[in-house]
């Protein structure tokens, strides 16, 4: 359990007896999700690290299938994803922008990247990136690109599915998409020269069109074209907000996005209108 201070936590050891082992890691103020994940990873003993969220609900066979897959050569294993609060178009747009590539129904197999914050890794491989792991855990698709470039392989295990609770309020969702886009791009372009950054910024509208095309393919795998048409206005607004964040991140870095994202991730049920 990664927490700011042990003074904030009262643990009844009898309630922890069902676990193989456990420990508490104090890190002070949790200023970013990556900082919390990295602290937990560095103190873990098990050979497989599994990530999940308080607003994501894996199937009961989740751990069993992940462990079986990690006995093979896969560096990372992720689940199929489904929408846990499917009542609004905002929720569906948030879900497909974030997890469309792995949305049910999705076939098992090798992937170029996996669901962020909901996948599992061989710990020894993560530790290889120790000096930059905190940054990489802020934008896991960057980590997945790095793993692929170093010859590692990633598996989508569609025999298990995780239900994910998504944003359902316009204001918080669009802000979150902006901050997420800025954080992702700032992490990705760290080593880019300025001419390449400027080229991306001017090409941002084309990136939105490309992502809409990809989302059409993912959505039509499980829904019909009429659903995509109904969803298009929300998708466009979300992608434009994220694109604006990416352009800002490309030009000016991440700013305080990591701290903002902590609030949006840790209070997800409030932003989803479920609290």
C-alpha cells in the first residue's frame, strides 16, 4: 500500500491474513500517478506486477490468466476492456478514446500496446527502466513503445475482461482529456528536436482525423454505424481537447498535469456521477 503517511492508515492485521504478504510504503504527498506506481513496483517482491484502479473491475479469472501468460515470453499482458457505466454518450466517448483498441469483442494476440493502468508486467523488465520509470508510468503507451523497440512482446488476453468506469460529465471530462493529452505528448517528445515538434503541432488536425478513422474501426467491431454517428460529436470534442493538450505539451512540456491527473483518477466515481 503506497500512501503519504502511515498516520493516515489504521490496519487490522487480522483482515490482512488472507494475503500472501503485504507492506506499507510511505512516500509523502502523492504528486503523480507515476510516482505512486514506481514506489510500489520498487518495493514489490513478486515476479509479476499487476496494475488496476479503484474504478476498474476485473473478471474473477483475471489473475489466473495473467499468471499463466507470464509463464511464457510475454513482457506485458493486458485484458479486454468494457464500459462499466454505459448510460451516456460522454461515457462511451471517454471509453473508446481511452480503451477502444481493446474494447469487447477483441481477439487475443500480440499487440503494439495494452490498456494503461490495467495491465501486468514482468517486474524484472520494469526495473530495467528504473531511472525513467516514473515518467513512463505516467503515459504507459510510451512504456509499451519502449518495450517493443527493445524486442519485448505484449499480449492481449481476451479470456478476461475489465469493466472500466468512465467520465460522464462534460466539464471534468474535457479537462481530463486536455491534461492527459498534454502529459502524454510532453513525455513522448522529450528527445525530439524542435523542427519535429513544430511539424507535429501543425499536423495536429490530421492526427484528429486519423484517430477518428481508427475509432470507427474499433467501434464497428462491436457496434453498428448508427451508434458511431450518434457518438461522433462527443468523440470529436474529446479528441479536439486532447489534441489541444498534445500541442501544448509539445511546445511547453507537461507543467502541472501530473498533479491534475491524480485528482481526476482518484476521484473518478465523483466525475462519473456515481457519488
